[in-house]
C-alpha cells in the first residue's frame, strides 16, 4: 500500500519467544475496542488484552484499577511490558499489582485527555441546578490522567494536539490546589512523552473501492458520533443554508449514537428529507466502506478531536475534507493543502462547503489518501512493537 513502510523491522531470533504485552483496556467499546483488537492482530508480539465493558466511564476511571489488578495478578504468562489506556488509574493499578508486576515497564496510551475534553453545552430544558453542575469541572478525572502519566515509563499520545492540549493546561490545573502543587510534574510528563498515532484498519476499506466515481449530485458525508461535542447543529445548519440557496447535494449521515441523541438529528432528517440518502450507523464494515467511497466531501464541525479516525478513513477513500483549523486536524493534512481544506470560523462553513461541492481536485484527494495511509496498522504495528519490545529488553528478565 502506498505510504506504508515495509513491516517487520522488529527482529527476533527464531528460538526466542516474543515479548508479552499486557494491554489493559478499561473501556472496551467502539474505536477503543477496534484499536486493541487490531493491534493484537497485526503485532509480532504476544498481546494479551484484559478488558472491561465500555460503559460507566467515570466508574471505570475510579474502579477499573482494582478489577484489572486482580485479574493481572492471576494472569499467565507474566507480561514483559504493560500497555494501558487513559481510562485506567495506572498508578493505583501498579500499586495493587506490585507483587506480580514489579519491574515491568508500563506505557500509558492517551487516546484523549480529560483536561482538554469540552464540557456539556446547556440545553434549553435544563434546570438551574443542572446548569451549575455542568459548569463545574471535576478535577478528579484530569488528576487520574496526571498520576497515570507520572507512573508510566512512557506516555504515548495519539497526536501532538492531544499532548500539547494537556501539557498547556496542566500548570493552571495544578495552581487551583491549596498547596504542594508539584509544578515540576509538567516537565516530568513532557520528558516521557512521545507521539504514537492511532492505528487504523484502512486496508479493509479497499475491498469496496469502485472502479470509477459515482455519478449524480455531490454527496456530503457525516461519519462522526451523534454527540454534542461534534457540534451537529453547525453541520446541519450549513446544509440547510445550501439547500435554501438551491445548491445540489445529497447527504449521508453515518456514525454511532449513544443514549440521548441531540434533537438536531431528527429535525435535520425532516428538513433535508429529499436530500438524505442514508441516516444511521453502518454496522457492516464493507457497507461503511461503500458509503465512504461514494461520498465527495467529508465535513467536521467538532469541538474536540484528539486524533480524527473517522476523517482519516474518509480521506483514505478519496473524500475532500472541510475541517476546523484547530484541534488535531492540521496534523492529518499536508501543509500545502491547509488553506484549501481548513476553515477558521463557524460562520465561514456554508460558503466553504459550497465551494468544496463545486470543486473536484483529484491531485489533492490523492495526496491526502497517501498522507493518511501511514496510519494503517501495517505501518503502525511495527512502530508500537519497536517501542514495547525496546522497553521490555531494557527492563531485562523477570526477577
């Protein structure tokens, strides 16, 4: 595949067993579950996944350390390295499992961070009490991220934006406490940080690649979660403006929904009824790929994005993107194309989207596909393997 270096950089003697990785996954659902399963499938190491169901995220950040430590104490074989995700209280886990895991290096993988996660936007029907509760930021969960990072040997971040958004907010976060604010913690976390992009199963999308582009009006794609932090109101508002102008387009609304879906989705389905050709999650991977290949423009209106897997998948399938200039998006687009695909202000979106629907830059789409191809697991798994096996080798044999 274009953009992928040859796999297999890790060299193990034929008689030498591969290092054992204990992958700790407190929230095993959706993209997090896919990440763990895909790394295990593509790794040359022995990856044992200890996972818990993806629900009750606050309780997972408090209690998963106890459950996973109990399971780790009884798990065979003893790991050579631990890989934990950011919803685990890693410091508590390592303390509870110290009799079993003494001397085992640990990597904390930060899919996201609680310091930069946006708060809920008040809904009109909220009571004054609920508004006050939503306005208060709970310091417990960012502090779990901090102590986990300090307990880890390496902190691996999904993007530069993810790392920087945490480190830049950390000094002010620490200053809110009455004493012993540990200002040196910022430098300690920074020193053990590195960027390790999320691996994606992009190769599987090629199974539905068409021989030629689909005829008909240009198609706009939404393949994000149906949640408030993705700001669907801005997306559907822009589409309604274009519909009022008489611009020709269709829209495919994919992505998962969880619990209470923002009301704007049902309203948009009614208001854009004649243009909506898909409305709902595509459970089948091949079906999902077909919708991506048939789309022309993928739009993000997210208020936060620590990596952007959905957009990467769309770019790999030839979509032209329209993305906020902040967050992690500039990292997935070569600088040459920033002016063409990044927008600065929400009010610019309708005009920029109309321009994107009228254009068809094959050179840009090919360049973006090549750029994101490096996130395929065939390229990323050897990078993960090198990091984890290197830590295991440096730690030496178990005592």
